[in-house]
């Protein structure tokens, strides 16, 4: 969902710029923590927020409720 930040983090690590890598990782951390809690339903909702149609979610998985989707939107918005 955040390829630019991932590439910047990778680049900082490759250049041994640990302060920059840590700063970039900390920016991503709220999103990573959110994703770990519900896996593919979060991925799907994140893609929708970014304007990408991820298709239908297969059973038995369920989509995010409105409150969780809003929480993800608030986490993702400053990162994209």
C-alpha cells in the first residue's frame, strides 16, 4: 500500500543511513500494526481507500466495519 515509503526505507538501509531508516520505519509502524490485526481484509480496504478495486473478498473473510475502515484511512492518508 505504501511502495514509496518501502523503497525509501530500503534505500536508507542499503546506504547504512540508520537514522533515516528508523524515521521511515516509525512512519510506517502504525500501518504495520493495523495490518497485522486483520490481514487481508485490511489490505483490501487499503486498496479501496487508494482508489484501487481489489475485487471481492472470499468467504469466510469479512470486510472491515466502518469504524475500522475510517481508522485505516486516518493511518494511511499521511503515508500516500
